[in-house]
């Protein structure tokens, strides 16, 4: 056994917690090493001095109040208690406000009036031109193609209805 190991197990030896073989090795080491023997004696004197101190009780009985605090903190809290923390509640409220504005504002915006033939023809012209441009590209936008076909069908249906 070396001095480092002996220093690490000194308190275990004094407490009587070492197995028999380690106890014999420790006793053999401190009988031959004066530094470790001095460390052992110093630890034994310190423990005897500490055990000779008297135990004073508190003048105030704090245990019932302390126990109530421990029990209260150990009790599980409901989920909504966690959600009311300012760190979580403030961003959640801001997000809810933004989502509300995003949902309400577009509903209040006016949609272009497609009933007039001038705006319909302008829109149709735009979509037709865009569809022609899309045909030239390798990858066409399917939404533009769909709208162009639907506008063409609407134009054909409108031509059939007019005398």
C-alpha cells in the first residue's frame, strides 16, 4: 500500500468500515510510515475532540414550519401553474395576438371585384401571359396552368351564354 491509498482510507479505518485484508495492509503501512501514522493520529484526535463537544438544541422549534415548507415544495403543481410563468406567458400571449391579427386582417381586406368584365379580362390577360411564359420553362407551375385552364373554360362558357 502506498501513502496516497493510506490517506484515502484513513477515515474508513477509524470508522471500522474496512474489510479485514485492507485493514491488515493499512496497519502494516502505518507501522512503517511515520507520516501516515501522524496523519492517522491527527485524524483520531480531531474526531475525539469533535465528539466531546456538547450538542446544543435550538431555543426555537423550527421543525414543524420547515417540514411544512418541504412538503409544499415537494407537492406536484398543476400544468397551468407552469404556464403562468412570465417567461412562458408573455411570448405565448404575443404569439396569440399575432396569430389573431393574421387571421382577422385578411378576412377584412377587400377582394378585387371580378364581376366587371374589365378586371376579368385584365386578370385573364395576366394569367394567360404568365401561362405562356411558364410553358417555355422546363418546370411549369401547376397552379398557373390550372388557373389558365379554368379561365379558358369560363371564357368559353361566357361566350356560349352570350347571344
